[in-house]
């Protein structure tokens, strides 16, 4: 899953793709480089972010989807917590809704996914983007994240989302310390035991600064690919990344190293 942030304030590439032309061009590049999914978002969820209005988010993403209809080999995903944004993008060809709130901000988003027969990514987050990194606390982070994802999957299924179209994401960096993140990255086999495909989005995140001293987000691409190989070897299904070629090679390597059944 390649990332296109149509925002001025995303942590790693804010402003790089804030115009329709730049965002559409990036989506085409990621698809051409081998991304299976291109995830387009119009609201930054970096720590401390305060969100964007419905009209503002629609104005950012709808023209991008309009410009890409029928033009990509990759499936289109909309990264949003708002039902109205999901609906607008599903009508314009999105096949996946990626909701960092797991349907809690706007529960009607589950109905939109169900009606469209789309795929749904449910992500764990403690708190909100504005507050999530203030003092994240868990007794057992893996068990608590798994219980949350199971509960949200049941909520989505109750609203009509097909179980075989639910994807779960442990939410690396969303209300977690470094140790919480590492525990979850080690726990991919346990997460897969929930019975849903597992998506991990760790690309360019601050854990690489804490572990490796990499200050600039774009300097973390090599480390991101190294982590992709490890995750793929553990059985992860989808990695959400900013740069595709190195991660695609890493995923193939990791796939080859998965334990034989």
C-alpha cells in the first residue's frame, strides 16, 4: 500500500502532494512502481494534529479521485474517518476505506463500506491524534490491541461489512511508546490469529529515530524496507509505505523466508 498525503501538514511529506496534479502524479508513480493499493488521505493524523473540516477534506481528495478514475492498476483506498468522505470516494472508484478510528468517529462509515461491498481497514488508536502521544499506557499492549480490533471487527460485521473484507491494523505510533510499538511489531503472528489480514503502517515513523538516530523522516526509507522484510517473514499481509520499490523487494524477500506450513 503506497501512501499519498494530500495535506500540508503530514509528518513525513506534508505539502509535497497538496495539489491535485502532484497527488495524482504520485498515485500513478506508486502504482507504476508496483503498489497493489494506493491510499489517499486528506487529513493528517500525525501526533498533535487537530483535524480538518468535512468540506476541507472533500475539497482535497475528491478532485484527486476524479482525476484517477480508471487510470491505475492499483486499487484505490481512501484514508478517512468521515462517512461522507468515504461515500464520495467509493462512488469514484475507491475499493478500500482505511479508518484510523475503526469506525468510532463516525459509525455511519461502516454502513457506507457495507453498502459498497468495499474493504475496510480497522486501526487501533489510544486517544486522538491531538492527544495520543501524551501518556500512552497499557497493562498488556498486545492483548489490549487484539481485544479492541476483535470488538471493532464484530461491530463492523454487525453493520453489514463482510468478514472477508475486514483488515486489521495495530496502529504503530498511534498512542504507543517505542516499547509498545516494538511489542506489536513482534506480535504479527498473534495478530493474524484474529482471522483477518494484518496491515502495518510503520513507514518513516519516529521509532526509527529512537532506535537508529534517523532524524529526517525521508532518511528512514531504508530502515522501513528492512522492517518490511521482517514483517513479511512473520506473515504480515499489507505494509503501508511511502516508497514502493525497496519495500516491494523487501516484502518478496520476507515472503520467501516465511516458515513452511
